[in-house]
C-alpha cells in the first residue's frame, strides 16, 4: 500500500460527504493514495519483491510476468515490462491484462493456463492500481469508493506435492466472463483513441451493485459445480473488495458464514485489480489461510467483466 492514507473524515473536509454515509453504504473507512511521482509500477514492484521473497524464488527463476491493471504508468508499454526491468529479468515475456476490477482473476487464469500448457513453470502475477489518478475528486458518488495499492502471487508448477490431503494443491479451476453491453454503467470517459486524455471514472452505482451481486453469485456457483463441491467446502472466500454490502449480499445468497470471508475493504477501499491479492495477503500473513485450505477468489468490474478462481492453498 502507499504510505499516505486518506480517512473518511479527511475526505469530508473536502467534499460534501460524511464518515457515517460512506461506512453505512460501503463499509469503507480509509483508503491509501499514491504519493506524487509514485506510480503503479512502483507499487507493483514492491508487491512483486515481497511475493518472490515469500515464495523463496529468485526473480531469475521466473518464466513469465502477468500484471493486471487499468491504471498503467503509460498508455504503452505494458507496466509489466517496467517491473520486469526493475527485477532484472530481461528476456522473459511480460504483459498487462486489462479487466479492471476482475484483472487479477483474469491474470491468474492466464498464468494458470500458461502453466497447464507447459509454457511456463514459475509465473509472477500482480494486481496493481493507482485509481486515485482517474477519480474525479469532485464527484462524491465515486471518489469515496476507491484507493491505490498492489498485491502479487507467485504460481509455481509442481510435479509432485508433499503433504497429506494436499494432492490437488494449487489452482483447481478458473472461470471468466464478460458482457460488453454494460459499458456505460462503469467506464472511464477518456483514452488514447477517444479523447487523448486519461479521463475520469464514471459509474451508475445502483445498477453496478445489482449486476455485481448476480454475477458474483452465479460465478461462485459455477466454480463450485465444476469441482463437485458444496459451499461448505470453502474454507475462505476472498472476494473483490468493492463494497461490504456487495460482499454481504453475495455471501448471504451463497449461505456463507461471515467467519469464512476475508474483508479488507474497510481499510483499503476498492483497489480494483489489487483488491483480491491484498486481501489474500492479509489472510495468509495473519495465519488464517493455511496450507490445504480451499479458497475461492472472485471479482467483478468494468466491462462488465467477472470471474472466479477456486484454489487449494
Ligand atoms: N456522501 C454523501 N451522500 C452521497 C454520496 C457521498 N459520498 N454519494 C452519493 N450520495 C447521495 C446521493 O447524491 C443521493 O442523494 P439524493 O437521494 O439526495 O439524490 C443519495 O446519497 C443516494 O445515492 P445512491 O447513489 O442512490 O446511493 P446508493 O445507496 O446506491 O449507494 C453506492 C451508492 C455506494 C455507490 C452503491 O450504489 C454501490 O455500492 N454500488 C456499487 C458500486 C461499486 O462498488 N462499484 C465499484 C466498481 S465495480 C465493482 O468493483 C464491483
């Protein structure tokens, strides 16, 4: 996370909002904002270094870098190539995936398929965003919702897996969807080919909310059915941290108890593609997620895009 944090109270000194309104509607109390000159690639690089250390892998052992972002440093090249250069691993493929808030789920699916196709063994997957740069800070209906951050994981092919009960450790299945008909509900009103500017995020919140609950519920069911599992088999739901009410509604539809849900939105706000890996990092770091646990990650974002990944840690 960037160091600078921005509380609801501080926001309320700048725009017509209140801590009570934001907490009641979203569960968000705080978010982090990148400093001037601090770029998506800086956040991504820091997360990458941490993930490699945690995996006990040298950057030189990587075969591929996939970075999910909707807020790249520049229109091109891919932010993944900047991270690659800083890691000192020239030569391996590195590219960005653009699926907004579902970006990390999409990137995990891409990485998993590279591994399953035998084209990579060690893949760095990053979700990194500086949404503060595409927010209209005078639009209280959107600017209170988002924050900056980055998270990363290392996926590694293993031929045999040690440990009882962990035969299927790793990603069990991935499920991706998109529906471009809903572009106008959540988009950025600029871009290199349209306005020549970066633009600002625009959203029809109520409609997004409704679609999010429906799509996330159905993709979680799809992931469970693909693996012949019941919701009780999930040890941890690691949802996209957009809004606590979306998470609560989805969990209720799936009859998942609150104790099985990793919630970080209160402290981070919606960090788009960084949100799932940030939540994952928190629950792994504090010891909640343990080896062998079944975790279900899901996300939904602009496009619309949505998806889920079922994995055994
Ligand atoms: N502070 C105070 N009042 C506000 C604020 C604010 N920050 N924002 C809006 N309001 C006011 C509105 O102006 C409106 O006032 P009015 O009744 O006088 O017209 C009132 O609050 C209600 O506005 P609604 O938009 O109807 O509020 P709603 O209950 O729908 O909550 C919210 C808005 C939180 C955006 C909700 O629709 C939502 O969570 N949608 C999901 C959006 C989301 O999470 N998107 C993230 C990207 S997509 C994803 O990641 C899944």
